[in-house]
């Protein structure tokens, strides 16, 4: 990745990080309706993967999906307004944090049921194959999803049919409060299962945007060429608790400290310096990110609530990017 692209990716990650912090503060102010699962710390996975995808590829995310929505074209304002149940939100204020969806850009949804979207991604890949479009489907999911039946069913069918789908596990070491290592017999909960289904299983530093981009680009090329699906386990760490006001007190201080030192933004900044980018350019990117998110917060706060008359609209899809009302 050259310096210009890396600076763009850095700025995207900075926007996501600041949006997540804003979501946290808005939640504590009582302005966010429902719960939130913040992805601060996971930015490089969404931004790195998206950098390797085509604009018409399909992405499926979990309830921890703000970063994927933004990496696939949703604005901070659309996301924050959705969290605050405003009419200008990504889903008209009716979906909330756990259901961010932007079908027009291939962001085919955030799913609250752990593992439920993996078979859906397989279906999207099957559809792409039947239509001969060359599109890819990517399912992002947590380490906990690897112990759910749907994960195993999806991997098996995708491999048997050699579908153009990538499974990307965001292994942040924890499910809600339980360490994945306490309930899984293998060391790498996703990658170590891949060979059982005949898929390549790789791991990558999920906090390194360049490494994620390179790994996804390679596996995507393979899948598009008809060589079948692949599984990528991206190692990362969440900065906040699992959801809402969880202070994540169950995590050892030494572990938290070690991971905070391995921050995706710091790593990208280090790479930028190595590529000879002046610190001033990076600070300018930070300043732009700060302004974009500050404006988004104000706009979302000022936006109206949805009209109650729209309660029964936009709840039924016709199979395309348009919603039936
Ligand atoms: C089928 C199902 N079981 C349980 C839950 C409750 N639940 C929500 S998030 C979560 C933890 C999932 O952890 P992981 O897959 O590692 O994702 P992370 O939250 O760490 O991103 C659980 C158990 C659920 N939503 N769906
Ligand atoms: Mg997890």
C-alpha cells in the first residue's frame, strides 16, 4: 500500500474511532436508544478488508458492525442518527445500532443473532455465482460464533459448492464476558477449524490495516477465480466493554495494556512515518476526522424523530437494493 492510500485508510480508521467514542458518550448522555456494541480497536479489519473488495461485493456484519457500515460507505452522521433513532438514520431510525444496513452499497446488514448471517453470506455468494457477476460475499463474525452450528454449516456448504465467500473472524479473545479460550479446545477458534471443512484457514494481525488488506486481497482473488472460500482469523481487541456500560473489569490489566499498545491507528501512523509521510499530514487527517465526527454529532442531535406514520414502511425487501413499502 503506498503512502497516499495508507493516509486515506488511516483517516477512515480515525473517523470510525471518533464515531465510536461519540457513540459511547451519546449513550452515557441517554441519547442512544437501545444498546450499542462498539468496534473501537477493530477498525483495521473493516477498513483493510474493504480496501481489498470491489464496490459491488457483499458484506455481512454482526451487531458489532458500525465499522463495517462506515467502511462500506455509510457516513458517521447516518450511523449516529440511526443509533439515536432519528429519521435521518441509516435505516430511518428504526433499526438502531445492531441493524445497520446499507443495501445500496452492498452492506447487507448487521445481525444480532450470533452466527445467523454466515449462511446468508453463503446464499449471497451462491446468487453471485448463478448470476455470473464475479461478486464476492464476506461475512465478518466474532470468535464466539465459531462455536455456533451455523458457522459449521456455512463453512461446509460453501466449501462443497466452492462458492466465492470469505469468512473473516474478528477474534477479540472474548465473547460477552467469557474468554473464547475457556470454551474452545483449539488455540485458533476459527482458523484451526477450517481444514476440517477443506478450506484454507489463515491468521492475520487484525490491527494492521496493510496486513488485512493484503490477506483479503489474496483470498478474494482465489475465491473469484473459482478456487473456493477461505477463512481468515484476524486477531484484535475491543477497547470498550462488550456492550453499553460494561466496564470489562474481567480483563487482566496487563492484557489490556499490551493490546492498547498495539493499536491499529498507532500501527498505521508508524507505517506512515516509515514511508516518509510528514507528521503534519497525519495531524491534518486527524483534524479532518475530528471535524467530520463533531459535525455528525450535531446534525444527528438536531435531526427529527421518525414520523410514527412510517412505522410500517421499509420493513419488507423486494430482493434488490430498494425497500418495498
Ligand atoms: C445465538 C445467540 N446466542 C447468544 C447471543 C447473546 N450474545 C450476544 S453477543 C454474544 C457474544 C458473542 O461473542 P463473539 O462472537 O466473540 O463476538 P464479539 O461480541 O466479541 O464481537 C452473545 C453470547 C446471541 N445474540 N445469539
Ligand atoms: Mg469476541
